[in-house]
C-alpha cells in the first residue's frame, strides 16, 4: 500500500512539474507575442524586425505559425513574400497534437482566428482576394474545426467582405443575440466576437441596437478594435473626440479593458483559457 501511495505521489509530482514547464513556456512566448502584435498595430518602426526575429528564434512550430499571422499582416503589400507567408502558416501545428485535434490547444490558440480575420480584412482593403481565398481555405480544410464558432465567424466575415449572398448578416445577428451556445468557442473571447459581429452589421447598415452602437464607441478606442474598424471602413463613424484633450484615442494602456469581458491584451489570458472554455 505504501508503495502504491508513493507511486501515485511521484506521478502527481511529475504532472505538476510538466504543467509548470508548459505554462512557463507559454508565458515566455506570450510576452513576445503581445509585444509583436502591439508593435504591428501601432506601426512601430521596429515591428517588422521584431516579428522576423521572433519567428526565427522560436523553436516551436505552433508559435512560429501564430506569429506568421503578424508577418502576413505586415507584408500584405509585398508581392514577393505574400503567398509564402500564407503557405507557411501551419494550422495543424496550432490546433493539433499527434495527428488529432487537441481541444486544449484549440482553446489556448483561439486568438489565432482573430489574427486570421484581421489579415482577411486587410487583404480585402488592399484587394488581395487571392489571399482572402487562401486564408479561408486554411480554416475550411480542417473538418475537426467545423463545430467551432470561430470557424463559422471566419466564413461569414469572408462572405461579408466579399459582399456575397446574405453577407453573413443572420449569423452576426445570432452572435450578438447570444445564439451560439451549441457551438464550441472560447468563453474569454466571446465579447470580442460580439463586437466584430456588431462592426460588420454596422458596415452593412444592419446594426439597430443602440446598446451595441454605444459599445462600438468603446471598442473603437482599443488597439484591436480601432485597427479592425479602420480596415472595414467605419472607424471614423464611432471614433469619439475626448472633450478634454480633443484628440481621438486610438490605443489602450496596459490597464484598459479592450474587450467586453476579458481583454486580449492581458499577458496571462492564454495560459488560463482552458479553465474558462464553454462547449
């Protein structure tokens, strides 16, 4: 009996050590990841070099591919690099483990869908329809993601940006009305998904809820929200001039919530997601 208890304790200790190493590894990457996207969206002078350095030095293909979404965003107008950037993004490295979809990785890396959507919006802005098509294929080629809200949101954003069919409006309305509970999604990101849906409804002249119109006045002040709204064309409509400074706030500080629930900017968000994901 004592031997059995000892064996269980050793296994438990081993698991704790493994878990801590896993979390430390992710936190180390998250710090650089956040630094990269802030530099990119702020158009900092050293953004391109920082992104390239992160990709070159990162040993994990999972994290390399996540950072390549930033590389694609930055290089969207560079003909020589653009298709290579798209092809180098390995979605299975981001979401799979040992040949199968890994639910924990899918939850931890759900923010990859955000950057894919940001890339898609920028591709539409610069009329790179081939890049839009390639990004959509990155998602639709993985059947195991078919029940995730994020995949459906990518599909309807594509439809809306290309002004095809119903432009995804029914699904955008469904998201802001809360009709998504039967799908798998990252609970921490749902506020962002609602804001993106409200943005696209407004772009298409279909946002009638005054609550969400007021919410977009807050969303436009965040780094991610303001950047997305500039790409799709309704930034100026919601950017509010501060009465004291008479300037438009386009970024957020470290302490400013960027989303409805939990800000993407929080450096610890990714390492705690698995405890807050709803199917």
